[in-house]
């Protein structure tokens, strides 16, 4: 398989060195690594340029610095940078991966997921279970088996073309997998034999953890989460730090998006999400009843 990896980044001088070093240690190197500087003003473009100069498979692409925005992530800037970088790839590819710049990958990440794609022609999207650095230490992130975390999203070419273009809204990294399943593809996260890749920064915390919780709620509205699922997710987040406030802000993000009619996924995607939410909740209730 021909593997293309795209890493969008913005002002990631703290984490980019570890991320790039983890790519350089891969058992199976990418056929093309596209590093997309999305307008950084720190030293991260220089870090990426140095890596690209030493690794022939790597290319650095730079986008201009843009005016400051109140919440740049609300417009899915990462998705825009990923799709822009992929469009610059001229050679053929079989699988493309979008990796976060604050990820430290285990050495077998690319090789293991390549094996998964080769052994299962119906696998359209795949990723790894992730551990996350948080105040309580390094712990595995909650992830249903059929969910693919946005930090390690690997797409089979045929699947990617069927689900594209992805909408530039928060929640796109759930909309993609739902569209894939609607086209008959399997989506799955896998444990890596050598352990979990690690997100070096708590999810959603780069510009304030409470804003991160609100964004997560906004994303839930965008992809059409069932209200019962939203309430359950809010309750779970009340037990995360900061206690109670996480769940309150998640619910506020969802409710605020509903009141202001923020952009959403298409109706059939939202219906599929609600069906899957209800099915998962029924399975959870049944499993607890058997204990």
C-alpha cells in the first residue's frame, strides 16, 4: 500500500519535535509525509523544515498567517489544512492519514494499521486507541470500538472519496465515520501491540479546557447526537476536572448551538447518529442488567 500522512500544525513548537521523532522511528515509514504549517508565528515551521531536510519522504507546505480569530477551531481549520495539504499530493496513494501535531506515535502505528487495511477490504477508516496526558496522569481515552479518533484518522482511498467533501464544521471527525458506515464501510479503532500512542496535551485544552468542553457540545449538536446521549455525556463530564463545570459547559455548548442554529450535518447522517446512540445505550443498559 502507498501511505500518505498529513500533519497540520499551528504554533506547535512544544510538541512537534516529539511528534516528528515518533514518525522517524516508525517500523513502516510513510511514502509521503506532508507537514502543513497553517500560519504559525512560533518556531514550529523551522522545526518542520529541519525534519523535512533530513527525511526525503517529508515535505513542508506553508500557508500564510491569518488575522486573529475569536475561535479559529470553530471553523474546522484543521480539516481545511488537511484537505489543502492532501490536494497538493500528486503521486497515487491507497491510504491517507491525518495525524495531530501533539501526538507521540508508537513505532508500530503505521505498520499495524497497514496490516489491518490489507487483511480487511471492507475496512474504510481506522485509527488507534489513544492515551491522553491529563492531571490524573496518562490514561486511555474513552473510545467506542467503531469510533476513530480525529488524532489518528486513516482512510482508505475509495472510502475517502465517497465521504468527501467533509463539511468544515466542528464534529466533522464524527461525520466522516458515520458517512463511511452509511456507504457500507467498517470503521474501527485498534490497540497497538507496543502500546497506545499518546496525546501530549489534554484534549481540547490548548486554549482553555472549558472552551474545549463547549466545543465538544457544539460538535455533538453538529453531528446530531440524540438528546439522551447528550445528557449522559454531560453527566460523565461532570466527573472530569474541573468537576461539574466540564459537564455544564458541554451542555451549554450543545444548547447554545441549538438555539443559534449552528451548521449541522445532513439529515440522514443525523438520523444515523441517533440510531447508533440509542443502540449503544440499549447495549449498555442490557450489559449492566446482566451483572
